[in-house]
């Protein structure tokens, strides 16, 4: 239905004051929201240890199979590594 002139209400000074108050409240609420959001921002954690704390590396045990293949190749220097892998299967005993 189209509006008629009777339906349109003129804007009063009281309505303007209410509108200004509600706009001010919305703006203050928005500022509070932004301030809360900025406080929630976390600083990134340090990914590297401080330089004063030296990092000690543990020595790794040598793989039993690899050491067995090395000893097999030392005993048979004329055999290629590929053949040594195949032939060492027969003499390898798992602990």
C-alpha cells in the first residue's frame, strides 16, 4: 500500500534528540568492542630457544641391519651394494 500524507509523521525535536542519543550509544558500544578485541590479541611465542641455553644432541645408535651390511661389504669388497643387501639377508640374525 502506498503511503499517504496522513501516514507520514513529522520529525520532532524530541525524536532528533532520541536519535542522537541512540547513535552516540552505538558508537560508544562499538569503541568498547574494538578495545576489548585489541586486548585479546596475543603476542606470538618465541620459536627458538634463547642463545644462552645450548642444545645438546643425543648420539643415535647405528641400525643393526646397516652395520651388518657394512661388515658384509668389508668382507666381500667385490660385491656391489645392491648384491650385498640381497646376500646379507641369509647371514643376518635378529637380536
